[in-house]
């Protein structure tokens, strides 16, 4: 018998830990091998800060796991803190929604149009981005900002509107809500620089960074946790610091990008190449099954499993 357990493991919240404590002891007894795919970071931080009964129980059940799959080198620290014996990095991949390799319009005659995509709240850097953008507008009044995504409490529409008024950017910031498919692609192609200012404690792999690269956008990204592992050492854009001030760091990234605006198209092409090399998917079974087969499964069992997974 063989199980590949793939679900959003990890994260510092107790609500995530309890299902794992209940589920893992059963599966590790039933399974010949148990593999856990970590989709969120933060357990190591919690274990360093707290050593209560819940944390001790979590470590006890995770030590029976054979292999941890993480998506960035940064996130090795979580399975290591839990005592898992083996860790492998398999970056998340997505299907190519831009197979024609289209790029946004980088014409210098167009205003700089920055875009953020994801949840909107403090830990994702939303109010800090609005403040930094307000500072930028003092010198670049033609700049625009688009926010794609939904609010997460306690940050909501009222506070968002108050931030727009406080920093005098009501006429320059567009909020679209969540988008998908053609609507999302149209909005991304209508912009010409992607901003990801997240300082979320669970940040391990910003999937929106991969989407931005897929659409050929230059990237401004916070130098935080696994973000630089995703974009790579030689990406097209700017990695900005978030310490001691997130707002100052974002402003630095925005201003640095404006100084290099003649390179945005080259940055976008480079990021598209990074996507094709590292993150383009042929389907989840093709992304994970070869590694599982190579690592754990006798050859005589792989063919029927491959047929079944491809039919799902």
C-alpha cells in the first residue's frame, strides 16, 4: 500500500494543526510511505516561540512522516523543526495561460501601471503599498495602481477607502475584486509592472509571482521568506527590503523601478523565460508522479497508477 498525502500542511495557526494531529497518526500506520506537501510556512517560528502541549503533540505525529515536499529552499526549516527525516523541493507549477508568449505594452508613452494580485490586508502589504504609492505619486503623478483580490478582516473596504483618501490616491488606484480566466489576463496585460509586498508569516511560495512571470511582467518583490527563491537570483525586477520599514522598502522598490523603466520590457521577457524553465506545468500528475515513482515505487506498480491518475 502506498499513499501520497498532499494537502495544505504547515502554517502557524492552531486551526491548521488540529486536523493534522488527528489525521497523520492514522495515515502513517496505514501507509507504506507517507509524504506531506507543505503549502504554508510558519510552523518553525511557532515551535521556536511556544512549546505547549499542542506543539509537542504536533512534533510527535510529524516524526512518523517519511518525506516532506516543500516548494522553496526557505521552507525546509518547517519539516526540519518537526523532525521529518527527508525533505525534497518541488516548486509549484501552473499550466501556461499565455502560450503565445504575449507581453504587456511597455510603450514609454503609457503611464506606469503597477498591479498587485492576492488577498488584501496588512500582512500582504496592502495599506503599506498604498502609502508608498502615495509617496511615489508626489514625483510621478501619472502613475497608476491596480489591486486584484478580496479583502481579509480586519482590513476591509472602509479602511481601504480611508487609506486612499489619506494618501490622496483615490483617482489613481483601481480595485477589481477577484478575477479569473480571461478577465484576469486582460487586467494583467493592461498593467506593466507587478508588485508583491507580502510580509505574511506563512509566506512560502507566492503563486501570483509565477502568474506574473507567465504574463511577462517585471516584478517588484519583498525580500521576505521564500519570495526570492521563487523569482530566482537573476530575475527581471527589484527585490526590496522590508526592515526596518515595510513602507520605506516598497517605496524604494517603486522608485528603483521608475529609474529603470527603459528595462521593463527586458525584465518582462526574462521573467517569462524563468516561468517556462521552472514553473510551466504539463499537469499535476506529470509534475509529481515521476518523482514519486523514482523515489518510492517498484516499476511493476507504476503503470496502472499512472493510467488511473491521468484519467482523473
